[in-house]
C-alpha cells in the first residue's frame, strides 16, 4: 500500500521532468510566427507537445516539421502583448524561426512638430507600423536629456501627440525619438523656442546647509542635479532649494535651469 502510494506521488514528477519549456514574447504586429519542430530522439513522433498563446492552446495541427502560429485565431489587436510557450519533450529542441516579428520597428515619418502656449509640445506622424514609446528630449546642460515618454499608437495613418514640457530660461530645444529592437535611435527634427523666463542664479556658492535658486529676484523652482567631483549623481529634483547638509565637505557641481556651476560644501 505504501509502495503504491509512493509510486503515485513520484510518477507525475517523473513524467513532468521529461518535458521542457521554450518561450518568446513581444507585441502582435499582424504577422505569423513560424516554429521548427524536430523529431524526438528515438525518431518516433515530433518534439513539440503543446503550444500556448497567452495561456490559450493553439487550435491547429503541430504534427509537422514546421508550422505557424496564426495570432488572428486569438482575437488579438495590433500592439497587444503576446506570450508564446512551447511545451516539448526532453532530448530535442524546437526553435522559433522568426521571433523578431513580435518586436516592433520604428518607421514613423514626422509630418509636423510645434510648440503650443510655450509649454505644450505637439507632433504629428504617419507610417507607424508598431507600438513604440516616443522619448521627449530637451537639450540642456550640454546634453540631450530625456524628460518624458508618450506611448505610440502604431497606426499608418496620421497620429497626433502632445506632451507638457518645462522650458528653462533662454533658448530651448526639443525633439522626439524612438528606439526599436535594433537598438538604433530614430530622431525627429528639433524645435527651437526662446523662453521669456528670467535667468536663474544660485546662492551661496560656499554652502553649509542649503543652496537657493532665484529668478527675477525671487525664490523659484527649477530642475536640478548635484554631482560630486567624480561625476557621481547625488541628488535630483524640482525645487527652489537643495539640502546640502548630508553631503561631505568638498567640491560639487550643480546642473540647474540651463547652466552648470561649481559650489563648495563646508562645515562652517
């Protein structure tokens, strides 16, 4: 009785141990996924036992050396997340032949980019063939900085987007970019706008407790970054002051408004 019970408990684990899982994921782009299905080690039957898409079993024959996953069978829309799992026997290895079809490519064509009310960046595109984020970048502190993201629509027809930006004093430059599975960044043309914001100053440059930001003679909030002498980022934020009490004495650099300045932390 005990031996029978032990075999009953062990057998499912033994059988499950003969199975392996292989998976891929991405977003539905309207294409079919093709799978290579080798024979089992003993030459009898094919390697793959079952294929699921987002947890649903593929309702198609898989008993062939190559077969396709037709995502239209799962009522998916372009841009929907897809998770494909292959369950197969041990000792053989199936293969996804074209997994990149689940990775969108950046194909957008910029029709227009403009600034509305000096704070709302708007752009219009066409020829999008995959849903990808747009990165909004602003040129400041001698570098293009990412200031936000907007989800792309992935439609070939006209797409209109907007994003609220935070201009600094002086000349402002903005652009939008996309990076796809190739790792290459596609960049829009720049839009340049002159701001009517008064220039900022910071004080004191020799600080014990707090540094304050001023514009037009008043305390004003600005985005800032604090780096040590080795280039390590220590603080970041949006405020009219920076608490420097918890940093050690030494030389530091402050990025704020559209400039970079040096300051000295002292204990007295």
